[in-house]
C-alpha cells in the first residue's frame, strides 16, 4: 500500500499538468487517494530508432506516477509495431519488418531510462502474448468490437467516406493494443492524445474479459519544429538522443508561439517568470528553454557548452571550429554548380530543396549570402546552409 498522504498539490499536478483528458477522473482520484499501488501502463512501438520530445511527454507523466510509488508497466510493442498504428494517418501505414523493429530497439530502453527508472519498472514485449494467439483466441478478441465502432474513428470515417482502402490489419491494431491492457491487468494507461481511441479500446476489451476497466490519462500533443505534430515521419523532431549542440540549435529555431508550451511539457518550468521573459525577449526565453532541455538529457556542463557554441556560431556570426570537411574529386574546376553541389554533399536533400534554399537566402559561401545559382571558382571554401549546417568543401 502507498501511504495515502499524497497532498492535493501533487495530485492536481499529476492529473492536470500536460494532461488533455482523464477517464474516469473521479474514479482515478478515489484510487489515488486510497493509497492503493496502481499498475500504470504505457505502450510504445519502436517505429523509429529515436524517441523525441513529443513521445517523452507521456514518459515524464509516467515518472510522476513512479515517484509516487506506483508500479510502472512498460509495454514495448515489438509485435504491434510490425502491424502499424493508423492513429492520425490519412493513408494505410506500411508493414515494418522484424529486422527494422530489432534495429530500432537497440537503444530503446537506454533512451527510456533517461526519463524513468527502468530497474523499478515492469517491462514486457507484446510479442510474448500476441504472437502466440490462436485463431479461436483472435476471434474471441474480435468479438469485443464492431465494425461500426471502428468506423467511428475520425481517420477511418474520413477514408471510408472517400471510398479509400481500409485493411482489416489496420482495424486489428486497436484490438491488439487493448489486449495488452488485459495481459498486464492495467489499472491506468497513459498515452498521447492521438492514442485516445486505442487506449479507450483497452477499456472495452478489459470489460469483455471481465476485468476492471482501466482509467486513462492522455497527454497533450507537442508541435514539432514546423508547427505540425512532432513526428519522426515528418522529420520535425527534437530527439532525446540528439547531441547537446543539435538539441540546442533545433530549439532555437522554435516558433515563438510554442515557447511556453515547450517549457510546460518538456522542461517542467511553469512559473509566471517564463511568461514575462517570453514577452520581454523571446530569443532569451528560447535560450533558457534550450539550456534546460539539454541539461535534462545530457548535463548542466553540456548545456553550458552548447549555449556557448550557439552564441559563438550565430550571435557572433562566427564560423564554428572543427566543421566537417568534404573532399570532392573529379569535379571540373572552376565550374562547380551550386545547386548540384548542395545535392551532392547532402546539404540539401533534393535539387528542388537546393533551389528553394538558395532563393530564400539560406545558403552562404565563406559568410557571403548567395541568392541565385552560381558556378564557384574556388578550390576551398566554407559552405553554410541555414543556421546549423556547415562544411568545408575541398576540390581535389
């Protein structure tokens, strides 16, 4: 039993900070105040090798439960990741191979361990039970849901109206995630708001198997660096394994409208001082935010170094030291086409992106901004793209 001395402030923070919705609030409050040790489930599919700040929000909420003495049940979706979650997807999600999953899993627990205490958590891989289910057991699981219930999901409903394909595989995903709650007898499940349908499915399926329905906490969603939902698929992420300099630099590109939200959800700083700092000087607020987040995932020493590097690179307009060298051979000097160079060196991912970067003034050669395509008559020069990408080009 957990001592029922949980004060109202901690309880309020647990159920409100970073929280979008609680199901069922009064029931969960009663359980928390009773002193009962709850089994708190969180599932994560290794669909990408890196965990980003958006995914970390639910993990940080999980840590709050852990700090209060509750049992954390971590489900690694090595089976469900192969099937693919269609949450907020406007088209069918492709299969992931077992090889891809295994590769993504290599450092997963190490990353999660930056946020929660892995040693005190109960860890399961859902292939343990899902891969062994027989057809009769699958049929029993499918009996818990109707097609009508599945088609009430917004993205399925929209695709159905447009007569777009919806595979039975996609419809099976919420059933499998819900069955995880049965397998571990979860009292509470935590997840992002985009997971609400899947997590609510857990309650339906627990009831089908005569278990007490889990309570639910869904956390707020975090926008990425392009103001869309943070997603590895879109590449707009700040990853918890990014280097200190990468984290700091990415966060300094954040839209001013998101600064306070990032403080609340990613750095646990919610004082009125933050609002006044943002109003007074958004750049300084972002520097503080970047410092705090780098400190969380690396160290205070690394945060200070990243801050100094940023000031040196961008505020003093200096070219950073120890930039990578790219040596090119077989290039007919002196006619080096800038667009092709950007694409060849991977400083731009495509010819079209290279054209756009040049047109927008995002490309510099030896600190000089270039706004149209040129041929470069130098054997050695520093190529800069945006605020963060530097390379010394050497023509051999």
